[in-house]
C-alpha cells in the first residue's frame, strides 16, 4: 500500500507559516511597566484626561470590569470607579514598539507591522516548528521588553490573526481552516456588524453557515466583498506579508483633543493647539517624516465636523511651523464654540533626504533637546511653558 500524499487544492499556493504577534493591552502594559505601583490594578489609558474623551487602552483588570477600548471615559469610570486613568504617551509606545520590532527582526526580516502593537511574520521555510518559534518569540519579547504578546499561527494571515485573538492574553494558538467552522461569522475579516446582521437575516450565524451559502447570492448581496468572503470563510487567504521596508509611507500624522467644555476664545484653544502641534511634530521626527500639508479639524457643539488645510512652502517637522499654520486657520474658522480640535500633517515624505529650510538651526536644536527631555521625563515635562509662550506670541 502506498502512503497517500495530500496534495494542495488547485490554485492554492504552497503551505505557508504565518505568525500574528499582538501585544497584550499594549499601552496599558507599557504604562504599568513605567509605574510598577499600577501592576495588578485596573488601568485606563486615554488620549487626554477630559471625561469626554475615550479609552484608548486598558489593563485586563479593567477589562474584567467591562471596560473596553473606544468606550467614553466617563462610562468606563462608572464601570471601574477605582481605575487609575493615565494619559497616553505616544512617544513611549513608539520607543517600545521599535524594541519589539528589533526582537522580531532577530528571527526574520519578513515582518509586516499592522499597527503600533501588532505585526505579521512570514515564517515560511524557517528551520523551526511554528509552535517552538512562537514560544521563542514570546519569551524573547518578555525578556527584552518586559511585555507579554499573544501569538497566533496559521497557514495565512486570516487564520493567524483569528488565532492570536483566541490566544489572548499571554497565549499561543494555531488554527487550521477546519478549526474555524464553528466560529461566529463576524470573526472573519470584512464582516462588520452591518454585514453580520444582513447575513443573520438569512440564518447565517457561523463560518460553516457562510461556507454553505450559495456563492452567487453572496456576490449579488455584497458585491466584491462577497467574493472575498467566499474564500475567507473556507480559511483561504492568499494575501502576502508585505515587509515594512516595502510599504508606502503613512498618509498623514494627526492628533486631536476634546475639550472638557466647548471653547471659543483663542486664549482657551491655543494652548491645546500648541500641544497638538508639538505631538504631531514629535511623531513626525520620531518616524522620520516631514510634511507640507497642515490641516485643522474642528467640531462644533452640534457635532458637525469640518477641516481646513493650508499648504506650506516647504515640508516641515517642526512644532512652531505647524502651530503657526493651525493657529492662523483656527483664527479664520473658529467662529462658534468648538468641542474638538485636531491637527494633522500630510503630504509626508522621508525627512532624511529633504532640505528643511524653513526653520533656523537653534529652533531645530531646541526641539531635539525637548524631545530628549520628554523621552526621559514624560510628554508634559516641557509642555506647559511652551504652550504658555505659544499663547503669548
Ligand atoms: Mg494588542
């Protein structure tokens, strides 16, 4: 008797090994690392301390009390009244993320970061069993950064991502196409609440239900999305891992601020704009970009949201240049009370190859020095005097 060799289905590429690494409660865990007294407590990270802002990350202790990312902070504090609220420090997360990436780079260069706390690794052909590799990576990350990651393993990105979600926290999980048949249909990429409701109306609740659904009807109901769902619900996802060095630069870098109460006067909103310009400029410098399109976003009390942009003569990554531009735009646009302001730098290009003529040497050096101080003592360390001087100018 000859052993039967399983042959891949026609049209599927050779078997791949994809890892999805997702840091556990990343922002909250980084904050706990910096403040060990917060360990074991419910911790909520938010954009700013205003009660009208939302939760950007929370510890598992806060999650156990019902707190979720994206939830209004006021509601989160009703669920977890004793939680410590920490205002996030994006720079600190970027610094940690760079260390995480360098640990991953010790295993392979084929890394596709998806956001600041998750990445796909293409481990196809590496001389280690996928599970052993995932364990090694998880342990190295913990040793070198003090942070826990969950790792999902699959023969494609879809399965790896579904696996990491089910591995959380601190776990490792592998999923094969046959493992996902009983999963709810909205656990598949591209099935949002709307599509899930639509499919639910036809009795489609699980991945298996979707696989049994006539392809023709799926295509009519959902168009192109229906076609990709046909494959995804069979655990087939040919999308490649695109290494970071082959990716397009970000479209824009932005931050926004929700005021505790609506504001109208320049004296009320300029300090916030100065802080936003500072955050945007600093992130641009961190990520090595300069931009020439500065956009002000403003939301009135009635929740209507608008933007106004100005193109600079040359790209910049400097706080003062961005602040002057948005300050002028706000002077033109803020004619009624606003509840939110945002600052965005677009038309980005790598700053290394650019001549940046618009600032003098001393300003540039001042900003570099401030970056160093904030890196050491936190985001607000040199904020207050800058925002005050911004208002006086
Ligand atoms: Mg995460």
